[in-house]
C-alpha cells in the first residue's frame, strides 16, 4: 500500500501523464505536462525508484554542479500535484518521466497505486507520433480509449490499434483492466521536421485537453512560440524545392480530407472555445480569457529563426503516404 504524506485531499482529481521517448515525437507530449507543471507551480510529492525501471546505459544519469558540489540526477518518473482554483476548482496529478526500460507491469501498477490513493477519477495519457501531416495546417489530435462507454459519452474513438505499443498503450490498458477511466490524446507531428521542440503540437494537445476535462489552461507564450516554429519551418522548406513540393502535396491531401469536417463540427468546436475564452474572464494565473491563447484552428502559428534548427530531411518518395496509427 502506498502511503502519501503531505498531500492534501484533492478536488475531482484527474491524472495527466506523458513520457519521453518512443511515444513523444517532437517532445510534444512531455512538454505539455511540463507546461502544466510550470504554469500551476506543481509540487513534486513522489518519484519512482530509478533502479527498478531504468537501464542506465540507455538512459544515463547526468552530473551537475550545485555551488561547487557535484550532484547526480537519475532518470525517473516524478509525480506532482497542482491545485486549480476558480469557479470550477479541479486538481491535477501530473506524471512526467522517461519511458521505462523494464518491468512495465510493475511500473503501471505503481502509477495506479498512486491514482487509487489520491482518488483519481480519470487518467489522461498524452502522446505524439510521426505522421504525414503538413506543418502549415492545424495539428491533428486523436482521442482514443479502450472503454466503449467512455468513447460514446466523451466523443472519443474506441481504439482498434494492433501492433507494437509503448508505455502509453500499456498504461491505458492497465487502467482499463483496473476499472479506471482512461483516455489517450495523440498529436501527429510532421515526420519531415520531427526534431524537438514542437510547440505547435504541444499547443494542440493542451487545447484538446482543455475540451476533455473542461478546464481553461493559461498558455503564456506558447502560442507565440508556435508561430515562431512554423515560420522557421516555412523558411527551411522554401530553401528546398523537393520539401516544398512534398509539403504542398500533403496540404492538398489534408484539405481534401478535411472539407466535410471543416464546414461542420470543427468550426463549431473552435467557435465554442472562442466564446468560452472571451466570456470566461481572467483565467488561472491572472490571464484574460480572450488573450491567453490562440486556438488551434486559427491558422496563425509560429516561427523560430533563431533556433538553429537544421534543414528538414528530404521526405521519402511515395505514392501513397501513410500515417502511424495512435497506439492504445
């Protein structure tokens, strides 16, 4: 039994988890949880024993100096809690770490032990995958679950994925078998510009998370970071005719596929989000609703010409580009 000391009784807690590694293209998912931890000043209350779950030849510890004293930071997974006030107070339990190297079942059982002790009502696991999606369009975010009832009530996809999976899929299935409602949100990152960071994908995940848990998230400079990122990729793509042509092909395919949705539910969702932010008054952290972030559908994202980003690799030539499927 896990005993938690110093953690107050939580209000309608939701656990939000993300793991660096295979399930985290562009560091989009782990950056989303890091953002939540920063804007709401999360307090770490637990860390899993690194010896139990990590191969230090794969995920090496780091040495650093603290006032002239050498210290070691071990790769691990940490849990923190954030208290969100306002008209609809809701607390979050944030889980952030590196995908474990071993003992995944024990790892998930330990996470679920914390969820049980804290009274967590739902677990949301964030992930990001590489896909054939253009960087110039809104980032696709898929919400999937293994629970048919949850899929129906929360407008999610019931997962049908079969194949190799990462800790995101394993943790979601562990939650399902333990009777804990669990959802995975997956952002698609352009495979031709996969190097981190990808603030546009992080922003898209946070937007979808807002809708899922009905909680307004202060975004700070993230929207501007996203605009800067897109501008930087635009400039790099313009320098390579093959990449520019490939991006145009992806744009045409995406626009054709999105035509029915663009005229219906997608526009309605974006308009509802705009109204919530305009009328909601100051959000957590003292930011106004209308100015706290740009919506994912507004088409105005960013660019970072000072990031030193290398030229995107030339895309593989293919007549029928596919996209990785979100895992469970």
